[in-house]
C-alpha cells in the first residue's frame, strides 16, 4: 500500500469517525421520538460509545504495533461499518445503546491505526503534510456533519445517518484487509501487558463516565478512576514490559504535546457548549442558524491546518504551538463579549485558526517523537486526550454556567492559556521537510525512504 493510499485511508478513517459523531447529534431528537426513548437513554447512545472508545484506544494502538496498523485499520473500519448498518436496523433504543458500545470498540481499533499507518509510512520529517491533510479533512467533516445529518434525517429518517458509514468502510477496509502487510515494527516482541491494559481501561472508562452528562454516580466513578490510576502507575513501574513504554510516556515532547491537546480541546469544546447555549437560549436562534454562525470555525480550521507545515518550518513547533494556543484563547475572550454577527464570526474564526494549527503541530510532535514500533500507542494516547479533553471541558462549562456565560468563558480562556507554557516544553524546531511533494511519496511498501 503506497503512501498516497495510506494517507487516503487515514483520512477516510478519521472522517468516518468525525462525521458519525456530528450527524448523530442531529439525529438524536428524531431517534428519541421514533423509538419512544427517554432523554437519559438518548444520552447513552453517545455516552456508551464514548466510554468504550476512550477506554480502549491505547490498548488498540498496542495491538496495531504488534499485529500491524493496516490490519487493525481494516478490522476497525469494516467492523465500524458493519455495526453502523446493524444500528440502522435496530428495533429499539436498547439495541442502539448496546450496538453503539460495540461500535466504540471498533472505533478504538480504527483511530490509532490512522496515525500509526502514517508514522510507519512517512519518516518524521515528512509527517507534517499528511497530518495537515488529515486535520483539514476532520475540519471539513465537522462543518459538513450537521448539514449532512440534517438533510438525511429530514428526508430519510435517523437510520440513514448510520448507513452512510457502510460504503467508505468497504471501499477502504477491504483493500487494507486483503493486501499482505510487512512484518510490523514491533512484531511478536511487542508486549501486550494485559493487566496494564485492564487497569487503563478501568481508569479511563470510569473517568469518562464521571465526566459525561448521563453519569449516575459521579463520585463513585471518580473514586474508581483514581484507584485504577494509582494501581496502573504501580503496575507499570514494576512490570518488565509495560503497556506504556517509559521512553514514550517519559518523553518531554510527548508529555508536552498531550498536555497542550488536553488544554485546547477542553477549552474549545467547553466554549462551544457555552456558545450554543448563548446562541439558542440567549439569542433565541434555531439550531440551523446557530450552526451557520459557527461555520467560520470549521473554515479557519481547514485553512490553518493546511498552512501549519509552513509555519512549523518557519517558526518551529514551540513557537507555532504557543502562538496558536494564544489565538484560541483570544477567540474565547472575543466570544465572551460577543453580541453581534461580526463579533461572533471573529470569535469562531479565531477558535478555528488556533485549534487547527495546534492539532497539527502537537500531533506532529507526539507522533514524530515515537519510534515506529510504538506508533500505535502514541496514536492511542493522542486520541485518548482528544476524547477526555472535550469531556472535561463540557463538564466544567456545565458547572460554570450557574455563574453566567461571561465568567464561564473567561475560565475557559484561561484553560486555553495553560497550553502556552506547555508548548514551550516542545522542541524548538522539529524535523519538518518542505511541503513540496517528493519522489519518496510514491514509494510502495517495503522500499525504504531516504533519510
């Protein structure tokens, strides 16, 4: 599988997951009405998926390191599509909730594989461009999701939003499954560390459940998460072959990159939660008009992601990430004072420009710092913080709303500001090659790239 097809597959996997989440949000009111579901049951169609995917991402990445990222991608993509079709045929909401949890398992296989395939196919100095393409595609999916979901639900019903996943799953999953794969970098020597994986799964599942809107016993879930984390640290320090390689989790670049992503994703999604409240309840706008007001976010996310490789070459990872996090924080501050269409547009544009740039720069720092043999774990960690960060942001924003939308947004701007000192822990100038395509982009698998 050549580099172009690897990049196309990575983008397709990321877009399928991004679209699935956005279109489901639009479809949930119709789903609730058609299936006679309660509000809590509808919430669990999202929460069940989130708990499953967030808790398994790192272990799924480890499986990719051992058995091959293409194989993990194929199983994740095909399974995701098959379960999507089953959800579209589900007779009741209980089936939807259960199948969404199963879909989360396949989503966990799929997401780190989309990054692991890129790390194995591209040397570190060529990673910025494919990561920028991937991030820009996610931005487009975020913009198109509500529109696509609205059109499908209006004309075909809520079940249609799940059937759209089937075709891309077949188109990209089958070729990845049928083509032989080279021996993965880690092969049989890559330890799976089942006890460590079980403890990490328990910790993340309880944490995400505690942060979700439908949490039944938040204090108990947080206690279990803290206990699991303590046991995980103890186990990982004592085991000879840990799930989380010390060279990876102890890397300054990886730790700083993960910290940056937690801060900016928490700030962004918390801000979007508050902004939606302001637009729909404060200003009385309907969901479609509210979504249109936020389109500058998606547009600038696409543009900034595309420009990020140039910025990385010119200013380095540290400077690019720090400035982009500052831009995002400024966007939150602008929204805290917004009252007119141009001001809202400016605030959302700053959010998109900052987040799109940070996504590419921080992800590049994390994935390029990982050796190919542990690229799956690195991808799993990156995807995990991008699930936990938004949950933290929305939970925090919900708690802060009692104090008013202005104070809530000021706190969220400060959260984005935390990414600035973390960014200075990144390397100054990472290995970023020219964005001009080179002949190596066309090399098939098995032909080593020049270093």
